[in-house]
């Protein structure tokens, strides 16, 4: 793997780390399997790119992208909480709708960012090569998000949100407005995914409606890889695990693609990801089964 | 004080499974009274408790707690006035969170939850002191997940959690039913102590007539969604399980008691 390919993988891993953090919030904290991210990621890219072309300040454009994602999350949450549509289906409805919305936002299937200033522009002239600057800037954003998110989840409000995901009935009995916490968590989760989309557009120089396909699987892969390599219980470390998982996942993919012997092409990426996630989900179950089998003679599972 | 006026609850209205679970329940519980609630399966005990807690909203009638009409309040809002312990220890606590996180969750009941740390040094010390009172040695295990505790330990911690936010009403829904007899005895003793120390107005649903008579100041029996028996004071003190059964049979117009669960002592 070349140096540029390495930094490229780290960069894209860091961008998708924000997706992983969002997916961690929905899947793990709220226990809400949310596929909206496949729409909110390109939504963030679309909103950001369109605003940049219109000459808006890049930081403001990124913020607007995050807010747009948050609204998408609220739509899914409303369909589920208010109208009792199954969470998976609710999120698929929003995701499908967002495809049209993203085309409307951009007015065409893709927008190129060639001459526009991005959040990266001020850092390009500081002596570091461009392929190093990009991951560095994204890393700063990711670190800030991890710290803020860890702080948020250890607050009273954040604890109530975690309880909502673990045991909603108990949470309500303890006075937690669980509906409100689902709204907030879903907005936050999709806001992060849209922010990732905005950074993706700025680091890659384009926004395209099709970039969202499979975002959820990549995010989930990062979360699972993170949990495997960093099985932490403390909130901060669980979040760091998402970031590490995302980078490792991208490096592994890059390695697989650059090893000619395996014969993989870039277009095989989705297949490889799906297989990886499936294996990661199956393995713990098999391990549990094996462990139970070993325990049985001792009469622990005497049935 | 709890004032319940003619509440009705129907599940699955208009479906073949329609069940008129509560058919006009009236009950006034003065402050500090400990009421035990008995009745056969399907008598409406749990529904009644759910109606008080807000899980079930009564379709007619009214419920007032300390003079405030809470009839239409949902569970989270009522939680500011009411603490609960559930039958299943898994339901009553967050097994994936630590003991101290569970306690922090309960301590904020009825309060606005802000962005301040859920667990500060002060709060941890407070929780440690409180959990030490249980005498179970749990003060060294605050960082353990709730799921690692035994059923009895979890119910004990749940009882403690019910007192952390200072609400005056405690609802116990067969909270010892999932425990072995020895542990149940311990948890019941703890219940009595906590109710007395905090002068809580308490409603305890139980499947055991023995427990119903041994604990508390007043016993209420539900049958088919109505209160059919309400004894306290000397009348209650003179009662034994067979008397209670006879009283129950008379109330029901001599109907045979076919339900074994009523006889479990």
C-alpha cells in the first residue's frame, strides 16, 4: 500500500467514523435499527455542496448539512414514535424519500466542488502535503465530536437516553420521557451522519446522490470492528472504539484491494463489506454456542 | 394520599378479546398507610397498579394523588409522585447499566435531567452510603452491571432506588414473586423497614394471602375488576388465611374458589 493510499484510507475512515458514532447512537444506545443514514449521509453532502457553490462559508455549510440530517432523523423518529410504524420500515421510508430530496437539493445527480473554498482550504498552504492535511483536519473534527458525545452520554440527560434504549419501561417508571429521548437521539445520530456527508463532499470534491448506498452497513461494520478490538465498557472508550473500528475497516479494505493476488476490484467493496459484517455478527453467536457446549457436562446448562 | 374514584379500564375494546379489567374501583388511601392487594389471576390487581402508575389510563373515573388530579397523566409525569418496584427484577432495572447508573437514574426521578454529570463524586459517595444500609456488601460493587446481581439483590436495590427521589408513594407489584422463599422473606423485611423509615403510602400487590395479612395495615381484595373486600384495624388483626377465604367466598355469594393461587400461604 502506497503512502497516499494509506493516508487516503485513514481519511475516509475518519469521515466514516462520524457515521459509526451516529450508528452507535441509534443501534447501540437507543436500540433503534435506523437505515435513514443511507439517505442522511448524501443529504449532508448535497446540502453542503449546494451551499458551497452558492458561496456560503464552509463551516456554516457543514453546520447546515448537519441540521438537515437532524431533521431527517426527526422524520424517522416521528414515523416510529408518533405513528407507530416499525422502526426499520420508518427509516426505510425516510431513506427512500431522501433520494428524491437530495436530487431536488442539488438540482442534478451530482455537484462538483472544484474552485470552491472548503473547510480544508485554509490548511492547504501550511507546508504539509494535501493528502496529510485532509485526514488531520477531519481528525480534529472527529476528536471534538467524540469528546462532546462522551460528555453528553455521561450527563443525566444522556444517561436517561441510554436507559431508554436498554429498558424503556423502567425508564418511564423513573420519569424519563422516552419519546423525547428517541427524538433527540435520532436527530443527533443523523446529524452526525450528515456532517460526515458534508466532510466527504469537501474532502473528495463532489457530492453525488448515489454515495449513500450501503452507508449503514459501513457504519455498522465500523461499530462491530471497534467493539471487537476495543471491548470497552466506559462510554469514552466505546466511542473511541467506533473511530478505531472505522479506520481499521478502511485500512483492511484498502489492503485487500491493493493486494493483486486476491484479485478484488473496487466494485467488490459492497460484497466484501456485507460478508465482513455478516461474519462479525455470526462469530459471537458461534463462540457462545461452543462455550455452552463446553459448560454442559458440568451441569450449568442442564436441560 | 391516594383517592381513586370509580375507575374503569377495558382492554381490546371492540375486539373478540375485549376484557373489562376494572369495573368501577373506589379506594381512598390516607397518607402513610400500607395497603396489601390480593385477588386471583385476572382479578385486576396488576391493572389497578398500572392505572395508579400511569401505564394504563382509566377510561372513566378519576385518580388523585395528594389532591392533584393525575387521571390523564402518562407514566413519566406520574413518576414524579410515584415510585415502583416491579415483579420481574429484569423489568425494574437497567441490566446493561451499572448499579450506580441505575441509582442515578432513579435519583433524578421527577426532576429535569440536564447536562450535568449523572455521577459526581458527591453523588457516588451518597449512593455508597445508601447502598451500604442494605447490608448486602454492595457498596464495593457500584461499578458492576446491574445484570450481575442476583434477583434478590436487584429487588433490594430497586427498593432503595424507590426512595432516592423522595416520592411519598410506593407501588409494589408482586415484587417478591420471582424470588425463593428465603430471599422473599428478606426483601419483605426490607420493604417493611423502608416503608416505615420513609413513611411511605404503599400499595403492595401479592399473590400470597399470608403475606397480605402479615404486612401492612389494610388488605383489599379484588375480584373481576371490583373491590370485594376491604379490611383493616382489629377486624384484620383477627383474621387468618382460612377466615379470609371464607369472607371472600361470602362476598362472592358462596361461589366456590377454584383458583389454587389464592390458597398459597
